[in-house]
C-alpha cells in the first residue's frame, strides 16, 4: 500500500523538525565548546552542596571572566558569604576595583615618596653606610650630624619631591608625566637651596667636600667591591690608593660620555671600563693588585659576552 498524501506530509514535517533540532544541538555544542575554550565555564564542574532555608540543592559554581573560581562548602546560609570573605585581595580587587580620585592618587604618590625617604633616612643611621667615611671626616656633633643626614636625603630625592608638586599641572593630568622643563628647573632650584643650607651648616670647604663625596657614591661602592675582590688575591687597598682609584673611576665617566659607544652596547662599555681603569691605575697599584684588578673587570666583560646581544660571539681578550 502506498503512503497517503497526509502520511507523506507528516513525514516531511518530521524530517524538517529533526533537521532543525540537530542544527540547534550543533550550535549549542559549538557555543559550549567555545565558552569552555575561553575559560567562561568549567569543562567538568563539580557539584557543590548548598543549603539554604532548609532545602538542599546541587549547584554548580562557574567562575566569572578573569575571576578565580571559589570553593563553597556551606553548612548554613552564611557559608557563601564566608567563601567570598576568604578571597585573596587581588581577587576581590577585580570585582570591587574603583578608579582613584585625583586626591586619592596624589595621596598614594606622596605616601610612596615619604616611605622611600624614611627608609633612606634609616639607612643613613647605619654604622657601615657608604657615608661612614664622610661622617668620620666631618666630626659633627649629634644634632648637626642628624641635620646633615636629613639634607642629604632631601638632596637625593629632590626630583621626586618636585614632581609631587606638579601632579596637578595640566600636562600631568593629560599625560601622566610632569612637564619635563619645569621639573628640571624646580629640581635644580631645590638642590641649590639645599646646598645653601649645607654651606650654612658646614662651611664652604666642608660643603664642597660633602657634595663631591655625594657625586662619587657610585665609584666608592665600586672601589669597595674591588677591595673585597682583592682578599686572598692581592694586598688590600691603602687609603691613598682608595682615594686615587675613586677619582680615576669618577673621571672615567666623563671620558666614557665623550666616546662613541652606544647606550645598549654593554660589551664595548665593559671593555672600555676595564682598559681605562687598569691603564690609569697601573701607576698607583702593585703588580699583584693590577693582576687582581684585571681579573675583576674580566669577569664583568665575560658577563656581557654570556648575557647580552652586544657581547654574543665575542671572546675575552
């Protein structure tokens, strides 16, 4: 018996319905796969028991975008709140982050600078601080020594102090950076004011010595490292040798600035530093000290060969 016209129509409608259902299931599957791929839902979420108002249900907790999932083990209606209260600060910040007002931003910046100044001021009280030789040379009474330390810290952080006062400037509001020329001008003016206070505290000669001491802090640190390296390899530096070597290293900066070595050519810079320092120190150091000094700078050159693109493929000479 052939199917009737009505039967054929029913079969056609059934086929269309099956095709539509299949398409919907396919689209739903693709969406679920894509959401899982992008971390919007967990691929195999575990059921979590939640009890509220006397009714127990199995629920799945899927994380929001960019927020770590929370583990909930509730025995009361307050359990979910307990889970949120145990979140890490950075997780809570992702949910509750609000833009800072200008006043809040300025206060945070000031607190940061004030904190750094306090830390540096504490360091200057340490008996083995780099300024220890300066303190011994000046022989100041406690009150004046304390004031000297305050002025040295203020001099060091002059640029940051000035920039705090420029945060409300039009350029800072637009770019997030202080106006460069104004910042430099005010920093120079503040440092000149501090120098005047140092002269009033110490006198002209002692102030000049203090400023040169400040300008050679980096070189003094380097000479301390050299002297430590000499232990077991050569005689330790005398005070006279130390003073002359500091000046050699200080003058090296000027000579290097006049060279044609590019800023990112670390290999050439290390090689220049070694050659200049060893050559100029040969007249004040003993042969064993020169040998140890050469070895000290060879290690620095070798580091650039091993760790920088400018030194790649080079050999230690």
